[in-house]
């Protein structure tokens, strides 16, 4: 007997499996709530992930360009986008590093700020920065450094060609690619060094740093597993060293903060979802209101024609326009209250009762039913 287990949760199953075997299906209220949560980043593996909102906005734009979105879906999608923006504006859901690479850059910003007498995150625009390694984590480091204002980065790797390929993915960030043999030079001249290599043993230790002629303080942030930087460097004067354990504390703290903020965001989502559903439910009254408007418009035109005929040919064009505008204004005034009340948020049964009364009073029953 052969038994296979397929995981369909986006938290446990690879995307290749999920997209082939599972399509989430939601209806009415649940569908609206799901879209709002997705746009706000509450349904992401990383709470508050901003890239999701950008993807939703792109999807809306493409749908509009190809005229594949109807008026109701267009309203829903645009409200989902505005909801995502509202969540990010009115809460701090998108702030705080929640990955090791982003936490490393955030920690550097904090420590650099403290060195400048500022107890907050600061741009890294005055730092001489080096990144050692050219793997996935190093790639993410470059992206976060670029976002945080790094003026440039020295990228060291055993294979310079691999480093150059990675640097090409960050065209907005000046990157100097050098062989790992230049590490001592970078440790002597840089103020901030990140390490992320697959080396089995530390590549930086106290003995190595002790031989260098450093003229400034040095901050070392190690996101390699196992450690790329030996623990003994912390005993050196002018050297600060942080590793994955230090960064994990930052990540855990920010994740917990985001979970608390997510509860606040849920309240906003409920409000936005209710607004859309109220608008959607109100569309039920549109056919009845349109039939009433058509009926009143027919009456208006008939009575206007009679009145203008009685007034004779001496009536000027301007006077005719005034009389016609008067008749249209009366119709609009009559329709305003029932249209507003029928489309206002209310229990569906109550709206349907009001619609039925209106249809009976004005004989508005749809001839097709």
C-alpha cells in the first residue's frame, strides 16, 4: 500500500504543490473578508508584508486595462487596496524587521544611531559597508541595505563572478565585488561588516583582527550558521559583534508586536468589509428605483409637454429651459429620499419590505417577473 499526504496550507506546503492542488474558495462575506485580509497583509506568512498590496494594485490595474473587471468587482478591489493602505497608515503593522536579514540591517541602524547620540533607527548613509558571502541571505542583505540608504557596499566572495551576478540584481546600489582574499583590507577600512557564508569555521576572530591597523570602530553582524565570527572578537576594544541569536530576539519581538497590531487591523477590516457589503446590498434596490424614476420621468415629460403647449408660442427658449429645469428638479427632490433610504445600511428584510411597499404603491412590479 502506498500512502501520500499532501499539505495544502501555505504555511507548510511548497507553492508548487499548493498551486497545483488547491484553490481556496470563499463566498459573499467570507470572500470580501479574505480579499481585505490579503490586501492588508494579514493573510501573509510574514504579517504586514507590503509586497502583497503592490501585487493587488497591479492586478487591479491590469484588470481595468483589459476591461475584465465589472463595476461590483472594481468597487471591491479598489476598496481592498484602500483598506490595505489604511491599515498601513493607521497601524504600525508593516514596521519592524521580521526576517534575519532585515533584522541585521535594522540592528545596524539602531547601533549606528546610538553611536551618533540618537536612540532610533538612522540611515546608513555615512557607513563604509561590506558584505561577506553571496548566498540567498547575502542577497537579501543587499536589498535591505539599499532600502535603508546605504551609499554603497563592498561584496566579498570566494568566487567574484557569483558576487557580480548577485550585484546585478541591485542596480540602484553601487557594489564593488572583490575576492575573499581582500577581507583583511575591508576589516581595516570598513565600519560595518555583515557575514553570511557557508564556512564551517569562523572566518573572523580576535587574532585576525588584532593584526590589523584599524583606525575606527568596527561593527560585525554575523548571520551565518554556523558562526562566521568567533565569540572572542567581542573582547577587542572598538569592536561590537552580534550574531543570529541577537537578531532572533529582534525578530521575535517584532513578530509579537505585529501580532498585537494585527488585532487592531482586524477591527479596521471589519469596518471596511461592512461598508462594502452595505453598498453591495443596497444595489438590490436599484432596479426598483430605476423603474420609479422611469415612471416619474414619463409623467414629467407628458405634463411638461401639456404645460408648454398651453403657454403658447410666445414663450422664449430661456423660459422653456427654466420650466423644464423646474420639472426635473421636482422629480429629483421626490426621488432623493426613497433612493437614500432604500440604499442605506439596514437589515435585508426591512429593505425588501420597503421595496415591496414602493412597488405596490406605484405599480412598479417588473413585467418580466
